[in-house]
C-alpha cells in the first residue's frame, strides 16, 4: 500500500534524474508516474492521475511555466505543483511562485529536503485530517484506517474496491478524474483495456453514498473525460 494512497508525478526529461527522483519517492512510500515531456503528461492525463506534480522548467516541447498555466486553467486547476529545476535565480523563483507553483526546489535536490517539501505541500493542500488518515468532507467522513465511509452518523457498507474508489474520488473532490486514471490507480489495469467496470462501480457508489445532491455533493459524469465529485 502506498503512502496514504498518494501518487506523485514527475515531469522530467532527464532519464537519470527521473529515475533518482522515482527511487526517492517510492522509498518514502509514494506511488509515482514519470512523464518525459509536456505532451506525454497531457496525453497521459497526468493532472487527473497524480496528487502532486514535480515540474521541470526546461522541457523538450514546452516550458514549465506553460505546463503550469495549462494545469491552472484546466479542469484540475488545484493540482499541487512543485518546480524542480536548475533555474536558480531569484527572478525565476519569483516567476514560478507567482505563476501558481506551490513550492520551488533548485537542482540538484537533496533527498531529505525534497521529500519534506513534498510532504509539506500535501499537508497544506489536504489538511491535517488527511495526514491523520481521516478525510472530512461534511457530511461525509472517510476513515482510511478502518476503511469505511460515514454519512452523518451512518456507516455505509462498501466492498474493498468500492472503498478504494470512494477514497480516490473524495481525495480529489472538485477535480475531473478520468476512467483511465481510475483503471490505473484503483484497479491497477492498463487504460488500454476496454471495460465497463469503472462505470458500473461509479454508478453503484453514487447510489450507496447518496451522491446525487441530497447531502450537498454529487458524483457527475463529465462527457469524454470521466467523473467529478463536486458540490451540488
């Protein structure tokens, strides 16, 4: 099981650097997804399948600033982004942060510092509840330790797969989540597989958790993209 089920993306075209970062992240208990170009990140629906992105500034097909602008104007605008780049001038750091990056780390990174900054950004974005293995999205409470979901004072009985799907969606509430991302991260299946299992499970989960607006939240299908858990 990965660290609280979190997936860290790395958009880095240097193969050796990407391998090192992956080694550090997975050693710390995170799952990882590596992207070698901006195009690969967009094709791979990276902003939907990761919980935080480490972003290089100098990429073969775009600048990190352009990628960040795309993220901040896309359906998953709140994706946490940390620049990891050799550009070390104060003006570059200021530009990166003003463009919407959550933090800025200069290469070559130090392992302990990078992991600490990733953890700090995730804590700030998710809140202390998530750090304590509890997600509170009133009136819903997702207990990641006991693996249960509660609505007000009611525990909802879910299968293991339904709970994994629920926790993945609740962690990303307000963001579009593609079927491909769900297949990869909840079912551990290739997104190239043709199956209706995601849609079937989402429909079942919507009914069980009453995610049709009566409790202030609804789980909606986003045409040609996937699903979004959003406020009603």
